[in-house]
C-alpha cells in the first residue's frame, strides 16, 4: 500500500513537471525575434517619399503662362494721286521735285510797255517744261503777288511733255492808277504745288518808261535808273 502510494506520488510529480514544462516558457522563448530586411526598409522609404511628392504636386497651383498679345499690323495708307502727282507727299506750296518751268521770252507786252488806265491787253509768255515729268492737263498758271490787273488763273487744257516749249496767255486790264505796275505768276500742279520760275508782267500806266531797276527770274531785260547830271559852275 505504501509502495502503491509512492508510485502514485512519483507519477503525480512527473505529470506536474510535464505540465509545468508545457505551460512555462523559457526566457529565450519570451524574447521576440525581429527579422530586419534592409531592402524592404529602403523600398518603403522610397515609396513614402514618392507619395509625398505626388501629393505636393497635386496641391500646388497650376502655373498657367499669360496669353501673348500679338500687336495688330500697322496699316500705311497709300497716297491718292490727282493730276499726275501724289497728294500728301508735300504741303501745298512746296515744289514738286520732278516738275520744272523756265522762262524763255515775252511774246507780247514786254517789260515796261506803256498802257493807258482801263486798257485791255493779253500777256503771253513763252515757257519751257524744264523738269523730268510732263505737265498734266489741269495744271494751273496762277497769280502769286503784285498787281493782278484783272488776270485769272489759266488752266492747262492738255499735257505738256518734259522739254517742250509752250505759250501761256492771260487776258488783263490796266488798273485806274498811274505808275509802273507788276504782277507775278507761277505754274502749279492741280493740287496747288508751285514749281519752276516765277514770271511777271510789268507795264507803265499813264506815262513813259519807268526809271527803276527790275531784276527777276524769267525777266528778259534789266532796266537801269535814268541819271540826270547838273553842271555846277566854278569860281
């Protein structure tokens, strides 16, 4: 009986030891083992950084360049021609570069022709187209200063070629005043651009030839002053 109890006790101790060994854990077993893979850490870091960059780019405002303004093309209006010359290339009164006129001679009423007050006469000049361009029909021979003597603007009825010689006549009337009277005339384009020599008509109303100096472009002669010499007796 004692032996039986001893055997049973030993068996109980052995079972308890087994149970204790099964339920208990050694210190090595209680310490967790962590396995670290460096490649996985680097991969995760790169993925995290790339994700942050994507989020930052998505949150940043879009930089849209401003629209480029293209200036409109400058429109240069072409000159309008009238009478064979461009209008607007020179102010009224300016000399056109390709037009010219030179005085040739007095056909009628030479300088200092005596006339009476109220006398009608026709002054005719012979002139030459001294320019490189033809005078177009519609060009005007107009009064420019002095005594007009009733003369009106003469309009060319037809073109005059460069280098050609032509006569220009203007009907006039001597005014009711005495003395030496002179009127100046000049050719212009239809647009009013004067060019060439300025010619003139000079008459003496109610008397003899005037004792004055007369020098002008287109003049045919120069009249000098008349001098009177008085002798003084000597003692």
